[in-house]
C-alpha cells in the first residue's frame, strides 16, 4: 500500500490496565488506534497485552534505529531498568506503563520508527493474530489466546493500511 494511503489515518497509542499474570509477571494493555483524517467515524483499533520484557526489547530496537537516523535534536525517551525486587510495587508498574506509552507516542511523527518492522511485529502475536478489519470494530490480541468475541482469526499479520 502506498505511503499516501497510510497517511490517511492518524495514529494514537495508549498503555493502560496493568494486571498480574498467573505466571508471575505484569501485563499491560496496549491500544493502537487509527482514525481516518477524512472521516473521523472510520476508526480502527488493535489491542494487545504485553509485558515489560516486550517493551524493553522494542525500546532497544527503536532506540537503535533512532540513533542511526542522526536525529540529534531530540532524545529518545529513557526506559526504566529491570529490577528483581519491587517490580510489583504500584509505583514501579506505573513508571513502566508511562515510559512505554511515552516511547510509543514518540514514534508517531517519525516515519522510520512508526513504520518500522519492529513496531509492526510488536503488534503481532506469533504467526497468528486476531483481527477485525471493518470500521468501528476492535481487534484484541494477546498471548496467542482469544481475548474478544468480535475477533476473526487471520494468519497473514497486520493489514497493510495500519502500518
């Protein structure tokens, strides 16, 4: 799909609703929202659940790409260090959530980051994704399990117009 078609949608990201996973880590709800610039009622949304290590990997990949763009006038957002003790404290969880959201917001106006393969992969779940491609529908993704009744199984990855 052409770059022009991709630019017809305004993107926004949100990281919210941290929850404890039974396996002993915290998951964060990540929402990517795409709103048509010509028809604001035409809205697409993807929701995935990610853990700190997923954000940390994405941060490293995008920071590397940003460094190689030689954009010296803007610093790539910092990301909290991993820690063994206190990682379930509400302050630590909120710090991680905020840092993840800041990182995603930073990518919005930098095409090399916003269209990067790493960001696309971040919103995929292994080789299968649950996705709905129609106006006003929601796709919910997470850990290879179905999260929402309004999702249809797709095996090709994200639609081209999203990224």
